[in-house]
C-alpha cells in the first residue's frame, strides 16, 4: 500500500509532522523517532493527534492504528483513525522502561508507529481499551472506599452503610490528586487490588 496521507502532532510540543517524516518499515507500517525529532525527553510528550490529511483516502475496511514503543520494547496500541473517524487526540501513556532512567535517553528510544489494519481488529483493540478504563474506574472506587473506611470515627449504620464526615470526598479527592501527581500509575500498578 502506498503511504496514506496522514500526519501527527504532539499537543503543545510540535507543528504537524507529515507521513513522509516517518520511516517506512514495510508496506503497511511506518515509524517515527520522537526523541530525535521532537524533544530529547520523551516523557514531555503527553498526547499525540493523528489525522488523515484528505477525505476518504483509505479503503473502507481499514484504519490507521497508532502505537508507541520505548527502548525497542513491544509496541503498545493507543488508538486509530479511519475514513469515518479521520482524526483523534490520543494519550501517549508511554510504557515504563525495563531499567530506570537516570537521564533522558538518546535518539531512537521513543517511537511512534502507524500501521494499516482491518477495522474489525481495531474494534477489538478499542474494546480492550474500554475494559482497561473500567478496571481503572474500579481501582478509583476501591481507593475511595478504603479511604472512607480509614476514618477512626466511621460507624456502620445498618449492615451495608457507612457514616463518614461530610467533607470526606474533598479530602479523598485532594489525596488522590496529590498521589497521581507524584505517581501517575499508583492505581493501575496494583492489579491484584480489585
């Protein structure tokens, strides 16, 4: 397949980057080196927008999937565009490196991959993303429940009710916000908690 007319940009960090800035790996895969081209420290790149630059340029049964990889690790799916959904802004959520980084890595460390894939497969991948969001929501709910139970003055009212201070949600939200700022993955790292 000829290179489809797509482009990306990193929100707040770059101008549009056309498809011809990507290295073509094979007939349906393109790779972009974010660390050499945009910023040396990939962790500064939080979101990427991908869009088709012309209408109806893809066959009707395929889309362009966007992936990320760091340090040559496996590719992680982030989202897709198609003729019916020609643009999207996707969180990069870079995977954690195998070894802790003491300094920003060099060129070639953080990569964006674009792949032509059947829409049926992309639908399955989107379903898996939804499942991950539901799992995250469970983790947030469990964190709130555990926080409310931690109050010394909590009383059980009936068999399934807790009596907590009226400002418990404010305190919990402040605590959650502070922890997410310090460690954005603390809720999802504890997979066995739910």
